[in-house]
C-alpha cells in the first residue's frame, strides 16, 4: 500500500490533508490519533469504498479509483461499527458474505467452518447473531473479514468496547494472522494495542501525519526514556514546579501531578528530595506510547 | 500469496447483482413467516370482506362493468396489494440496510459496489412482488373471484406497478438519516389516498373532476386500469401503452435517483 499526498475533502471540511504512507507486505501498520484525526477516512480510501479527493494511492499495486472491485476481492475489512446481519446465524453471516466474493458455495461452507473454529464461535454456529455478546460479534466480524483469505486486512478500532479477555483473544488471533504473512493495517485509540500489534505506526492529528516510526523509535524520538510522576495535593504542584524544572528535559503540569520527562527517573527523584520537595507519592516508570501520543496531539479534547 | 481467491474471477456487475439477490433470499428463507401475513393473509381478508361480504350488497351493473363486485375488485386489488407491499419493502428494510443492520456497508466492502447493492435490492423486490402476486391470484381464484386466464398478464402489470412505486420510494429512503418517522407520513398521506382513490374499489368517474389530475399521477391508477382491463378484456391497446409507458418512466426515474442516492451514501 502506497500513498502520496493523499487527501479527502467533504464539502468544506478537509478530513485528510496530504498523507504519505508506505506499508510493506507482511507488516502490521497502525494509525493512532484522536477522534476526527482522519484515520477512518484514510482507512475508507484504502478499502476502496471512498474515492480520494487528491493525491496518489495504490493498494496491492492497483488504483482504487479504477480497480475497486478487484482490490476489494483481496482485502479483508473490519469496520468500526459492526455490519453483521443480526437476523441470520453466525454461519449464514459468514457464508452470505463469502458469496459476495464470488466464491463457490462449497468453498464458502468449508471456510466458514474453519473460521468459526478460529474465532471460537463453533458452539454458536447456528444461533442467530442478535443475542451474542459484543466480543463474540467482534470476533465474528473478524472471522468474516477473513473469508476470502485476504492479503491485506484493514481493522478500524477492532477492540473498542471489548472486555480485557476478549481483547487479548483478538490480539492473539491477529498476531497469528500476522505470522501467517497477512498484512495488517489497524486504527486504534489504545496505545497498548498499538505497542502489542504494530511494527510501525503513524500518529495522525488534524488530517496530517504528526509522527511515524516503530513504537520504540517514536518513544526515543519524541520522549525521554523515563518519566517521574510526582503527585501532590490538588493545586500544590504549581509552587513546586520551578524548583524541579531544571531536573528534567521537560516538565508537564497536570491538576494533581508533575510529570518529569528524564532519562533517569530515580536520580531526578533523589535530586528533588534533596531540594526539599515532598510529594504525596512518587512513581518512576518507562515512557510509553501514550506519553508520545499526548505530547504530539495534546491533552485537550478535540470534540 | 497463493490464496484461493486469486484464481477466482472477481464477480462483475451482473453476477454481483445476483449475489445480492441471493443474500437477501437467504435472509428471507429464515424470516418469511412474518411477511406472509401482510402479503397474503391481509389481501385475502380484504378480498373476502369487501369483495365477497360488502360485494354481496352491490348489484352488477355498468359501474362494475357488468361483473359481480368480487370479480370487479380482484384484479384491481392485486395491483393495490403489490403497491402496498412495494411501499413497505422499500422503506424500513432499506433504511435498515444503511442504518440499523448496516448490511449494505458490509456488501460494499466486498467486490459488490453500491450500484449493485441497489440493483440487487430492486431485483429481489421484483421477485418478492411476483411471488406475492402469484399467491394472491391463487387465493382469489379459489374464492371464485378470478375466472380469466388473462390474470397471468395482470400479474406482470401488477409487478410493474409495484416496481414503479418502490424505485422512487427507495431513492427517498436512501437519503434519510432519521429513524424513519417520515415513512408514516408517506403511508398516511400518499399510500392511503392512493389506495382509496385509484379506482380500486369504485370507478374514479365518481370523483369530482377537479381531483382527476391527481389520480392520473397515481401509479396505482395506471396499474388498476391495466390489471382490470386485461383481466376482463376491455383494455384499449393505445391506453394500455400509455399506462405502461408512465409506469416504466416512473421506474426508470426512481431507479436512477435511487442509484445516485445509494452511491452518494455508501461511497462517500
């Protein structure tokens, strides 16, 4: 998948403003970004269901504008919102969907059985979808997206709204697909999900790419190795801030905490103690993708 | 990668349309029971109550074209029934495909495109209407309300009438973002008057001349003229061509608008 200057406009609103992307075969690639950053619009263009407004886009070496159906035949799509037919059974959902790819009835029948095992849904095979739990529906949606053995799988917030068990099961399944050589493109709000699954990712903000790299690269490029968190009684942290400002590369003031971004959290903590700073509690931790994300896209709500 | 799909031919527009029909059929096989009530039982009750019951009080005369009332009513009721089924099937179920079940969104993530979602949905409805018409004719024949084999031609006219209604209604349904409250307006202020005043139950000549032009707009009036005319053998060929042309034009216009609405909504 290759994009150059890709853009999408809805009337006056520019959802995607010139995005360059390269996703190599077999890679797991992530889109991070706050709501409205343009992730889903980009995904829909890659899925060949939304014509681009500008720029170049090649998916599986073809142009979505010209070869939409041929590309879609080799894609798997997990949409943000489930699009299952609640009045059909689990099995029927898989079979009907598979038929849209022009696959034979016999092939679709066999593949549906395999996929129900893969998604741990075999016991519910002939139950209607309606009463299934959110996690089961999500697993079914993922199973369905695999019915045509896609070379490229697009997952738009695959685990939003799921309980931890369901998320881990899904991650396990996605990891297996990746090992089998399927290319994955994932959008997510969960940093742990991105760290778990993605080889490389971009942080999108306001329709543009704010940063790009592997999770480790992003942390080392945009953040320090460690973070020292000093917790204070609300509003007491402001007075302390000048005393510790020079102990870290960057200090962030939150309502009840100071975050000191530094290579060595323990020595920063010691130095703070020596200057007579007495926090309610303190914590030294590794920097995470979440720190990078918040640094790049800000802490304010966008919507 | 040597996936089994790379060797399979990607379905073209016609095949895609057929696959959409197949998908809708799979749904229908599981859920047909509820639709039997509205498409077979209700019209049958109508025919019994109005045709046989109320009709026993109507003398055969010039107004009924010399026929017993039930025979006068049956072919027209065929058209009216299909019009109603077409209305219902092209409103909530279509909105659901976009909004509630969202199955249309699933379809377009496969090689099927928005235009084929529409053509498949239309083709499926034509089949549904055809089956409803055959069922109605069977019931009406059993009640002695139909005697002419020409009713078979009336079936086609009735399906055409239904399609001329469902294409524009589908175009409208595809533009709605709401929960479909507008459909009630459609049912009450368009479908009901159309049902009452399109010559189904009594000749439109009984109505004031002032409202006559409104009746000519009604696809059901054209359908009624065709179905009744062909069944009892009184159809004037030239008038018939006019009715058919009007219904075809409505169907073509509706299908064009619906196609545009489907593409705009699904492939934005």
